[in-house]
């Protein structure tokens, strides 16, 4: 099928199964967890099936004993919390690695019964929506690490030949969920996205939050969150738009984070409110199809595609954050690895290049060891100083 690709996470899962008895693959609904797991084992059960869920919930030890072949994939395992104490006991008695591969659309740590049972017995990995490299069957890029580790920014970076303005525009509306971006028909793709949102709100959310709010209100909440994507988050604004009380709103937002729908990155500088991102660009665009801000869209694209270079290299221990000052100077996306710091400023229009350059210089005054990339959609490449470079996004993918 056109949406099946080699995933960056596969090698890390394979290595983990060599020494951990239980390995978890977590991520957004329809991100490709089951497809990835199925490449690693033929032994598969899903708790989406009523009979399997009933067995796993009513007699979990019997359920595990019944499926003798290993590694056993248990799909959507968060649906049966009673299964996890049984898994704990099972691996206590059977200590060999690579026995179970669990997938879930909800972060296990968000459910107390699961969290307490599997502490120290499972290694979890998060599968992100497909980035540009995965969609184009390319290896995981290492451009950001190279730029961080080099003595200065004057290093050769080859352009990615698959990037064009046409393919970029398409990515903004098709995103990185395999079950969505692989659908060519726009109408079917839209309906598939709407069906997915219905499942998230009607089923997944209710695993984590008991709420009497109706579907329309919850749908309005997602749209309000999508409208804030790429900027500092204002919970009071969301409360005003949705008319949801702040205590309830906080619980719902926490649940949506645990379901891999949204993610917050911290802020540094004069503003400490976190910046909101949606895990998938297509979902964000579907929920908030209003007038598109090209600058914001480019920032969301950069976040979704650059973070993978660190996410799938956990040894880098990278942290993403945003930086802004009251004076107006801003670096919307930054990555910190140990003592190395790299700022990213999207530049849609060259008329804003001078302002972006000032923002970069100001940032380096605050963090003298930092480096800043001014990233455009074209093929420009200009070394503005040893720590500031203006280049095309196709050199970073």
C-alpha cells in the first residue's frame, strides 16, 4: 500500500526486545503502531475485539497462557487494565526478554493501575506521525545534530530533492498519519479524519475522563486548541470560547496530551506560558480550517519534521522549547542538547529577514553559545556569521 514505509522507530524496538520482557509502542490513533508491531511478530491479538477484551479482563492469566507463541502483540491493551497485574506476575515467573509487544493510543502512565503494574518491567517508545524522511522512504536525517556539533555553521548540507513547494503544501493538509496521508481522494480523506476524531472523543477520551459534556462541546474544544497551535497557550481564551469550566478544561487537556493529540513545549525568556502543538498537521488543519497563517503553518511543519531527528535518538537527550522577550524578539523553536543550543526561525518572506536576523543576534546575546538558523522555503544559503545561517528547509530534511 502507498502509505506503508519503514519507520525510524523499528530498529529501536528490535533492540529493546532483546533485553526487555515487555516493550510498548505508544502513539496517536492511526499513527502506524499495529503495522510496525506486525513487522516484528506474527502473533497478534487486538483488544478491540469484544471476545479478546472479555477474556483479557475476566481471566488475564488464562488469556496470557492461551497465547503461547512469543513475542505476542497485544493491540490497544489499555482497554483492559486488569491485564497489567497479570503481565507483571507473568514476567516475574518468566524472565526471558521479548515476550510481549504492547501497543496503545493512551499513555500508560495516565492510568494508575497500568502505571503501578509495569514500573520497571516495560520500556515504552512513542511512535510519531511520519516525518518527511519516512514518507519519502529516506533514512532519519541528522542535519540538526551535525549543525550543533560542528565548530561553526559553515558545513555542507545537501538539499533534499523530494522537497518542493507543491509537496510542502500537500503535507500541510495530509500530515503524517499513514491512514490519512495515503488517501488521495480529498473527500474520503476528510471523512476518515472526521471518523478518527469521533473515535478519539467518543471512546478514547472517556477512558481517562468522566465527563457529561456532549460531543459538540468536545469537538469545539479541539477546534479551539487547533486555533492556538504554534503560539503561547491561553487556557482562559479556550475557556471563554468553549464555555467549559477551568477545572474540567484542565482535566480534558491533560487527557488529550496523554492520548498524543496535543503536546506542549515549555517557554523561556519573559513569557513562561507553554506553546501548543498538535501531533499531526492534518488533524490541526482539519479542526481549524480558517484563514491559514503561512508563518504559523511553516512553524508547525518545522516542529513536526525536525523533532524526529532527536526523538529517535534518545541518547541526544534533546529538549524543545520556545523563547520570547517583551521587546518582541522571539525564537519560536529551539532545541537544547546538553550544552548545545540551536534556535530555529521560520522565514516565509525575505522582507522579514532583517527582523529575524535581529532576533537571532539578540538570542545569542542571551545564550552566547547558541546558534540560530533562519529557515526559508527557497534555496537560499547565506552564512550571516559563524553562529547565524539563512538556509532552505530542504537542506534540513
